[in-house]
C-alpha cells in the first residue's frame, strides 16, 4: 500500500496520475499547504523539504521496513521501478525518459512555478519578472513542442516523463500561453487529458478541499519561508 501525502498542485497530480495508471492501491492523506500542514513534524519526517508530495511505501520490494520518499521526480522513479511500469529497463530507453524527467524537475516546473507566482500571487505586479517567466515558459513550451514533433510521447512510449510534464501544462492560460501556438504539444496534451487514469486522478483532486488555499493568510504561509519553518 502506498500512503500518499498530497495536495492538489501539479506535483501532487503527478503521483495520483501514476498510481491510477499503474493500478497501485493507495491512500491519500491531504496536506493542506494553505494552512501550514507541510510544517507539521509528522510530515517533515517524510518530506524534510516541507513540500508535497511525499509517500510511504508500507510494502517495499525488499520486504523490509516501510520506505518514505519525497520529491515528486524521485517518487515517480521509485514507483516506476517498484511496479515495472512507465520506465524502460534498457539503458537507452531509460536514459531517454530520465533526462526528460530531470528536464521537468529542473526547468519546466520551477520556471512555470515562478510564472504563477509573479503573475498571480505577488503583491506587486513587476513587469520585468512577469515578462521574464512568461517568456521562459514560452521557450520551454517550444522545447517540448519540438520534441513531440516526431513522436507520440516525450520518450516514445508513455512514461513518467509525460506524467511529470502534463500537470504543469494544465494551467497554460494562467501562464500566458496559447496551445494553438504549439500544435504537437497540444496533440500530446489532449491525448493525456483523455486517458482514463488522468480523468480519475483529477476527479480525486476535486474531493480534496481547496477552500481558501490562497488568500492573504495563506500567502504568508506559502511565500517568504525561512529556515525557521523547518527548524
């Protein structure tokens, strides 16, 4: 059984998408990041970076004690290796998937996250910052669009690379992007959107309360954190 510590963010959606695709039993433990659940000691024991998601695998493959994993990319890799799904075992196929997983973790996610912050949540609308991250989002969309020009999915077969990228594209309008400008990406996006596992994952998200996730009080919790929060 996978115990999933989750909130309804792109990084959270990655894990529910995988678990639904793989048919792996799991239980969701909501971590309401808008009220500070991510700083609770019991969550920090799983995710010392005070970020969702985190998992506990109560039945790891080696038969030993439960294993906890934090960081969404590491969780996807762990679950893919555990289930034998969505990650090739040959060196070339595995390398292809892993480099695009790292691309998402190191580029697509962080840059689009900054786009969200400065365009949606920052107390001051700073044109330089907004333009910087909207333009970088556009560049990254272009990279993904070019990659998908001659293949169905990011690394050929559907994989954790696609699962990692898709949730970050969902709010494309808020990111100042038009999918019609990226026809290969749009085709890929719509194909994943229609997968039954994707539909189930996003339906589950609707059952998790998002009331007042981002208000003036939650902004104080979510933004401007220092070492005090993890001490």
